[in-house]
C-alpha cells in the first residue's frame, strides 16, 4: 500500500531491508501506526539477493561463540543478540510458516533455499498489522527538523513522531545500499566511522601461468591472516581471490595481515618432508602430484609464490615442506566497496544511546548495517540486522509511550 500524503504516522521506518522490516514489525506489534519508506521500486532487494545463495539466516552455535564473531562490536551488540539471537531467528522464520534446516557447519537456511517465500509471508504479516509502505521515495536528509524525500510526485516532507533509519551500509548501491545518507547525518552532528569493504575479494597480480586456473576452486587448504584462520573453499579469478574462506579473513587482510596458506593441513611438516625426500629425477610438479596428491591448482600456487625465487637454488625437502605448509600469497588491495557483501563503518556507538537513539536527534533511531559493526558471512549479518532492528523498534515504541 502506498502512503497517502500528507500523513501523520506514529513512526516512520526509512529502509525496507531486514532491519527496517523487523523494526516495523516490532512497532506495529506494539499497536503503533507504522509507515515504511523505500528508495527503490520494490522492497527487500538485498534480502532477495542474499536468498540466491540459500539465505543463510543464522548459525546454530553457542551464543558466546556467535557474539564473538562481531569483533570489537561484540560487547555493543551482545544485549541485542542475547534477546534475538540464533534460536529466536529460527523461531521467527518458522512462525512465518517457513521450515528451516541446519547444515553440517551449523548454518541455518529455509528449506526453500531462497528468500522470496519468507519475504512474502513477512509482508503479509506486516499488512495484517496495519503497516503501510511507499517505494521510490528517496530520503534527501533533514530540513528544518523535517524529513525530506524525492518522489515521482515531487518533493515530499514528513514530520513523524518517531523515525527509525535502516538505510543499509555502502555496498551494492544498485540494491539500495549506497551510503549516501552519511553526508546528511554527519552535517547533523552524528559521528561516523569511515566506510570500508567487508566480506570481499582481493586483487592479486597473477603471473601468466595462473590463467588456466581462473574460476577454479581451491580446496583442502587452511588459511591464516593475523589472528584469524579458517579452513574452507575459495576461488582463483582473473582479478584475484574470493569466496567464503577469503571472506572469513577479509577483516584481517584488509588491515594488512599477509595471507598464509597451508596446502596440506592434514599432513605434518615431518611427513611432508619425508615424502619430498623421495623426489628422484621427476619434475617438481610431478613429484608434488604423486608424493603429496596436490591438484593442478594448488601446484600452480606453489609455482606462483616461488616466482620471486627464480634462479635460486632449489630448497631442501625440509625447506620445501615449510613452504607448502605456510605459502604466502601477496595480495595488492581489496576489491571495490560496491562489490563487497557488506561494509564496516557507519554510525559510531558513541553517537547513539543504549537504545540506538541518535544523541544528536532525539526520537530518531538507527539499526542494521548503518551502525559501525561488521562480521563474517555465515548467518551473522542477517541475524544482527534483525536483532538491531528489533531493538530499535522496541526502544522507539518506548519513546512513543513516554511522549
């Protein structure tokens, strides 16, 4: 339903992603008139995009371990995630008629493995609660204390009793998260941390011998970057490296830690050394394939990382084993922020009350990826968006009650 103008809602939610919709549901459940504004032609675009890879809603693991994935923001988000963490997200999805399942790694998905059925059920619930919405209304900022929007019908100005901002981060601009809101909030005295890409790929200046391996997955490796480590699959592309295991380390790689690859995580240094001692007259590639069962892509990585040592004496078996267990791949820079799955940066904790209300603008709350937090993929992103949206909605309802 489109918002009639002029309107006077109890609460206006700007942004129709998971954080904004959860804020709207929470407010409407508290018997408030809620209107949702979306700048794009349709609702939940980034949410639907996430569903193309299965819609990883959350991760079934102990809450302490779950919260630790948010790094420096863990203590800030802890009360919100304690109220609406993995068990609550699962129960919420099921309450919308969406059966879920937990994979072998603990990741939780809808059985439909897409977002559209859940979104349809959610919008139906919001409609039942009386929530209305308008699309193609793009927020332009504040003017004389009012909210200004650019619409197909011209400029519109609204003065709701309470506002929740859920405008997303600064990645995937075509889906609505372009970070354009930052300028207006900064001018209003809201402290912001600079945006940075998160959960993204990295550029590598590959040698020509790597071209046959572009698009190939790299399996059976253990990756380390500073304090972070993971074991999983990643992909070599013409531009560099990407994939789930790389995203798990993206925070540390972005901060300058080197990427160290153990090509043989199931074999000790001693065993690798013993197998390399039996090389004979075969080539290194043949020996790595026969003695250590390395596939062509991992063998290509060995040669790639050894390019700088061209012309040097061949290392001893022990030294070669050490190299294979700790191969350092030189990356140059992160892929562009607009290609990142998510972003770091945004509204700083110090600019918000414990209830996510802007200190510079009482009655205005913020949630989701607008806030200065980041996490890896694996269900952590959507869960935190839902949890912060609910938290903002609860505190906005309390604000309206106390008026």
